[in-house]
C-alpha cells in the first residue's frame, strides 16, 4: 500500500531541526544558560537571547529596523491594529477572504471591517481600496495569500496607514522588494502550515518607526515594561510576550528557511510541469510577485468532493479557503454584499501538498493522484473575468 502523503509532516520537520533545537532547549530548561535574563525578575525564559536572535534574523530578511516576536500571527495583527490607534467607530479596509483570524481582531477592537474582494490571482484587489476610504477609515490592512502578494502600487495615493499582513509572504518579493518591508507595519506567522513552520504557532510584528516600535514593545507585554512602573502605565496591552522555548523553535526554522525555499521552488516547478500538461487549472501568480511557494493551489469543480477523492488516493489536501467574510454575520454589517471572486475561490480553490520534505517520488505520487481524481468538469473550470 502506498504511504499516505501528509500536507504538513511534522515528524519530518522535527527530524530537520532536531539537531539544533534539542541542545538549545536542553540548555534552556536545565539552567545551562548563565547571566541575568531580560524577563520577569531576570528570568531567562521570556524575551531573552533566542528571542533577540529571531528578531535580528527577521530584520535581516525583511530589511526592517525593529521586529518583536509575539505569541501568534493573530496577536501580531491585534498589536498592529492597536499600535495604529484603531478604536471603536473606526473602519479598517481589509480582505474578504483569508483565515478568519485575519479580521477578527478588527471586530475585537470595536472597529468595522470594510471588505475588499480578490483579484484573479487570489490576492486582495487593492484597486478597490480608494473607493472604500471614508472619514472613518483608520487604516488599510493588506493580506497577501498563497505565497504571492498584492499590487501595492495601487495604494500610493491612499493617505491612511498601510498595515501589512504578510503572514503568508515571508521571502516573497514585490517588484524585487521584500513584501514584509512594505507598509507602516508588517506581521509574520510561524504556524505549522506556513513556509517557516514551527510546532504550533508564533508570530512577529515589524516596523521602521522608533516610536511605533516602543509602543509595540510595551503593548505586547500588557502595556508596561516592568513591575516597578507603579501607576506609569501609558498603554493598553495584551499578553503576547514571547517565551524562549518557542523562540528556539522559530530560530531553528529561520536558519533552515533558505534551503526549504529552494526545495519548495523545485517542487512547485515539478507539479506545474506535470499538471499543466494534463490540463489542470493552477492558480496563477501575478507578474509583479516572486512567490515563496507557500501553497500550491488548483481549481476544481467541487473542492470537498475532490478532497475526499484525494484522501482515497492517500494524499491529504487543504480547503484554502471556504470563507466569505462579507456573508458572515459576526464579521459583516452588510451580508448582502456580492464578492464574485471570493465566491469563485471559496468554491473551487484547493491546496495540494508542496511541503519541502516531499521526495521526488512523492511529488510524482501527488501529481498522479490529482490526474486520476480530476474530471472533465474540473478541467473546464476557469477563473471568471474581473468585474468592471
């Protein structure tokens, strides 16, 4: 029987980072790290040397001046919105299609998300943003998807802060520039399913502005710096202060990232060559984007039925995504909005395994499974024309 191909084989991730991760964790847990730490009461288990190494590494990749590790990508988005001053009554222009955690922090802060549909590449259509700006608009949050990025030049005339949700676009280039370097702030996610994965999830938030950086640093630690401040607490914050054992995981993955990216690129090319020749409809990348190959997604007629067929073939897939925020009552103030490209992606887009631990024979197995599962209806699926 053919071995099951997992979407994310965490046991292979572990085998890849074990030799560097375990000695670091052993040293941390056993008290082998000497010197005064930077955490509570001098603790070496909060925001200490491994956290600082991660932050420096992310700055080196993105070109940002200030980065702060956090407990998740969602916490990073909330901190980014808080640092931008988003408050009840404000509006934040955002994507209509992504992981729901992308937009829930907007609602948590009492603001109103103003949704923007996708373009044909599955990216937030920034050409729609200008028409949605009002006197209540506090920020535009841009969400890159599938390892590609949005067309940021569309925002050049927008006179509001640009908040960059680059959770899926670490290492992606926009017209030659690191996507995560664009905007007033940007965030990262290190969830298990990202291109820089760990066990569980963690996040980061970056900026170039020193005043914003100081606010973020305090806000991620419940709004204050230490227990000696007394009444001198000047910010509302959340508990997103990083722990060193998770920072070890992030650091080990960051050190492996360039090699993983090379392998993802090879796998994407193999899948593209095989599936395109068979007539399978592959999600297109925009010309301006140099993708990080975070996801390899195709279009089929019925994605849930196709998922079940692939499972029978021993290949795990993921439904990226099934959501339509404008139609979701807890998120939307107008569920009658029509978002045609969101509806197309929610109905037809599905991701197949493309993780960097796949062998060439497993890549071939994934491709053969797709070819055996697609029907004439699947091959007849085409991205609709963009509405004018």
